[in-house]
């Protein structure tokens, strides 16, 4: 086996027993960006959780060890998904959608779905709680990418072509709201909208549907006393800093203490039981406190580059005639950008508290595994795109040689 570096990616070539040579294309830029975010996340999870872990279980590295274990599992899942042709995912789009709907139903059944903090979001899988909405989101977006290819003309020319998948998203959002998980429902809807727009839905139809969807979500938030309190709390958290504004006030204090260069790695005060969920939802606040503005800029740059790379791969795939794989890569970029934006916005007080993790960084077993699994799908898209381009280049060379003759 030998390897070469081509067009920002690594190509591994090996010979089969039949004598044919096979190449595996790996996007080293994507891998480097994911590795950078993942390693930074491991460092911050260790820093943010050591005090809590030592008090709760007597092992300061308890959460770090868990995060590292599931990072390894996630990397194994990514390697597996890189070996799965995207045409198989396209064929399985409808069964995967049915599986996603079934899982979201199952989690609502008492005795099957696990409950915590008043929410029923988890299924017990292999001895640990798995948040089904994480994997369901991937299955739903695979279906939407398949729909965009199968109903291309209808989606691009008619309102019904956009309304049908949005009706599906509304039903799935209702299941998520029943858990309740308002944040996951909003993110799924936003990413679904974005993917359908990228696939060619007309702008005027998208804007009209966004107005309808935003009005519906606003009504749901305003008619629920719990969601209404959370919505109003972020507007003025200092009005009730010991109750509804408690999380946000301590998050803002942490970010403010960081100043330019931070107080130093491991020196955060807010993580010492002042800031709830310091190693999960509010990991970014601890990072800002310990690494300062410089660390925040570095983190935002890594996420921005990863989103850009995902869209770059998507564009290359679509230009090569691989529409479905391209939409898969675009779906990952949209989801990563939206969820990172929401999490950071919540930490900084510009969005209401949603309970969403920071992808690849926050402590979260199912979230980390599923995100890395999705990275494997994007790597597969890159591999297939490079093979398609290589094949097209070979055809052009042969045609040019025949013309010369």
C-alpha cells in the first residue's frame, strides 16, 4: 500500500487480490479540523468537570474518561460509515426515516424511554442512555437529501414540493416537543429548511414557509408558561439571578472574567458548582473564562472552517454530478453551524437557553458518537467525489489521445 497527498486530501492506494488497484481518498483538511475541535473539547471537558467528578464519584477524570471512550467509539463509527457507499444510504432513506419516527415514538412510552429533569429523551442501549433525537436527526436529513434528488423538479418549481417535506418536519418536531425538546425541534426545522433551500427550493416559497414556521414556534413558546419564562429570562437575567436567570448570569460572569487571555487553563471559578452543566451546555463559558477572547476566536475559527469545508465538499460533489452525497455534506455543515451558533448564543445571552451541546466539544455520549458518525459520511462523500473526478479526468485523457491519433 502507498499514499500520496493530492488536492488537500490523502490518497491511499492498494492492490486487490485480483490485481486491480484501489484508491481511498481521505480529506486531510476535514480530519485535521475535526481532530482540532475534538482535542480542544477533551481538554475543556477535563478542566470543566474535574472538581465536579471528584465530588460526585471520587474520580476527577471520570467525565474525561467517558468522553475519550465515546470519542474512540465515534471514530470507529466514522471509519465504518466511510466504507458505506452513499448509494446504499439513498436506497435506505425511507426505512431510515421510519426507524427515526419509531424511535421518537418509543422514547415517549413510560418504561421504555428514560426520563430525567422532567424530559423523556433517552433509550437504554448497551448499558448507557442514548438520546434518540441525535441519530433521528441524521436519518431525517438523509431522507430529505433523498427527497431533494427524487423530487428535484417539484421542489424547485412548486410550493407543494416544499410543503410536503416541511409537513414531515412539523410532525417530527411535534414528537420532539412531546419529550419535551424545544431546542432539538427548532434546530431540526432550521437545518431542514436550509437543506431544502440549498437543494433548489424557490426563495419566495422558503421565506413564506419560514414566516409560518417562526410564527408557529413563537406561539408554542408563548403559550407554554415554562418556555415563556425561559424566553423572557434571557432578555434580562439580572432581574432574577437566583432563579430563572441563574444559569445565564453565571455564564456571563465567566465570559467576562476571561478578558483577553483568560484566567488560565484549569483556573475557572464558575465551574466550581456555580455554573450548572459546566462540562455540557455551558462548556463554552468555561472556555471563555480560562482561555479568554483569544481562545474564543480560535474556537470560532475552527468551527467556521469546518462548516466551510463541509460546504466545499458539498459543492464539489454536486458539480461532479453526485447530488445526493453533496446534500449529505451540506446537511452536516448546516447542522454543525446552526447548533454551534445556538449553543454559543445561549452561553453569551443572545438566545434563550435551549439545552443543546456544543458539537464535538461538550460532554455528551450520544451527541459525540453521532457527530463523528456523520463526519464519516462526509469523508465518504469526499472519497466518492474524488473517484468521480478521477474517472472523468481519465475519460478526458483517453478522448484526447484518440483525437490525437
